[in-house]
């Protein structure tokens, strides 16, 4: 509403929300979360009377990454590639099949359920759907106040003042603590979900599609709020989203997943301006305002053939090969290592290169000890250390000179 000269109140169109500047990772921040070779296989059981295990859904199959204190890593990829499962593993809603999740240096991957209470304070989750993630029978005061009580964060007398303070932080009226979730709009409910996630002063927030259920006009407001929270409280984010433009804005570092694996990871500039994996290039070509730089000024969208294969029986070698426009024999025989190709850039492809300039022969053959078709090559001397570690080394494989070196 605004007021005219003669004092009448008139409805006005809401001002479009100006987005904050893109987020940057703090300089020289310590590593808060280090994930190494993380796997989650869900058993598939036969139907009938006796449920025998007949296979596994390989939802997450050996992912490694780091999140810096106060920083943000974006996780992107098509539906079903394992983003939410990765987030749920980090928050230990699931116990991983294998791998390490080091949080503040301590491996929490197999800490038993009864010992997880302190961890629950440190790592919190923001969910996609603000309609189903809040209990409709509880007031907002109870939704936000309960974790404060369970974890004895403040004395009982301080619970309500703290609830009001949190409501204010997320931009809601503190006096509305007695209302129920259905009395709020979608954007306001997501703010309640954010307030709940903040109650225990977490160091890491796993935000799983935090704005994709909201109107576009509300999305910018909620992203601004998350940026304010990050700056004010120094909280780190694992930010899961489909929307590559939002991820570019919020995340200084991005990991691209395909069928349970990270295929490319790097800083914002590497992923958005110099993608070297055919899948990343295809994903970016579908986003109108980011595709130009990523695909060398080409305007057309790269259409991927076929559907994503089943994670129960993924393709041999490179999992992307059944849809990859440049696949060769070696791609079916050997899985490409996640090779570091820049200061903060890794790619898992035998033929990494700029769009339209992928090499004709596999750059990985020598280091894997195989010939160009992927058959063992007795004359080759494979690189001993191609295992996928979290973080980046200070030496890497230069795609132009095709040698390992340092900057
Ligand atoms: N509890 C479960 N039991 C069995 N399979 C599961 C389970 N949870 C996820 N999956 C399967 O694991 C794979 C990865 O699912 P996940 O939800 O992590 O994907 P996602 O990348 O978050 O997708 P979306 O973008 O649609 O949210 C999918 O094939 C999914 O069907
Ligand atoms: S390894 Fe082969 S199939 Fe996989 S992305 Fe690279 S070229 Fe395509
Ligand atoms: Mg998901």
C-alpha cells in the first residue's frame, strides 16, 4: 500500500526485489566438511512372500567434495542423480553404505544414531516443500521452540523471546508465534523452515531445493535472506538446486552430478564459463542467461538423446556414455577419473575440452595404462595417484600442454 497526496491508501504493485551481489567464499577459510568416496546403495527386494535382495539402487556412488567454513557448494544435476540422497547422508538422515564424512575433522559417517545429538545441532536441513515440512497441528512458536527445548539451548524463560528473535531475523512478525503454518503464504512458510533450521546455531545448512516450490517473485527474497544469514552468522551451505542461474548466484563453487557421481566440480568461473564435460555443457546450454559464455557463444540448446539410465544397472565405464554425443570405445571400458585440470576445476571425462574442441584421442589413456580403445597397454606407465580425493591439489593436468604441472 502507499498513500496519495490526499491521504488515500492505494494498493501498489510490489517493488521487484533487487538481488544481492553474488556470494563469494571467505578467503582462506578452513575446511568444515570433507566428503570422501561417499556411497549410498538402497537395496532392491524381490516381490512375493520372501523378499530377497535382487540388486541395489546406486543412488550415490563415490562422491568426494569439500565445503569451507562459511562457504557454499552448489549441487546440480537432473532429477534422480542423487543430490537429495547426498544431502541426507551429510545430515545423517541415512547411514552411508561406504565412505567418509568428516565434519570439523571428525568422521561422522558411521557414528551410531544415539550419538548423533550433538551433530544435529551443527548440521541442519532446509527442505524444498514449505507445505509438507512443517507440522500443521503445531504453532510456529512450538515448531521453532521445540529444538531449543530438546537441546537445552536456552533456559525455559528464554524460549519465547528467542523464538520471536528468530522470527524477526527471517523477516516475519515476531507476534505471529501463536499462528499455525496454514495461516502463512508459501514464502513465509519457507522463512519459518529457515528459522527452525537456525535455532541451534548450525555451522552447516543443507538446503535441498529451498526455493524451487516458491513463486519466482518470492525466490529472490528468500535467496537474499539466505545470503544475509550466511554473512551474519558465517554459516556454510550445501545448496542443492535445479536452477543453474540461482546456483551461479549463490554458490562460488559448484558440483555437477550425473547418475550418482560427480562429473565436474569447480569454482563458478570454471563451471559456468569453461565447462569441459559434455554433460555440463548440455545442462548449461538449456539455461538462456548462462549458456552464451559456457558454450562459446552458441545459441542452440544441446539436446541429449534418451533418458537417464537406471541407477540399479548403470552403464559400464562412463555412466554418461549412453547419452554422450562424443563417446568412444574407451568410454564403455573404463570409468574416467575425476581429473584436476585447473586450480579449482576437476572433470571426469576421457575427452575433456571446450565445446566443439574435445580431443580426438583420450587424454586419460596414458595415465590409466591403456591404449586409445581402453585395452591394457603393457608399455604405458599409469599414474599411481588418480583416486578422487576431496578438495584440490596444487598440481594438475593442463589440457593445453597435456602434462601435469603447477601454476
Ligand atoms: N529411500 C530410497 N530407496 C530407494 N531408492 C531411493 C531412495 N531414495 C532415493 N532413491 C533413488 O535414488 C536415486 C537418487 O535419488 P535422489 O532423490 O537423491 O535424486 P535427486 O537428484 O535429489 O532428484 P530430484 O532432483 O528429483 O530431487 C533415484 O533413482 C531415486 O529413485
Ligand atoms: S568419458 Fe566418454 S562418454 Fe563419458 S563424458 Fe567423456 S566422452 Fe562422454
Ligand atoms: Mg532431490
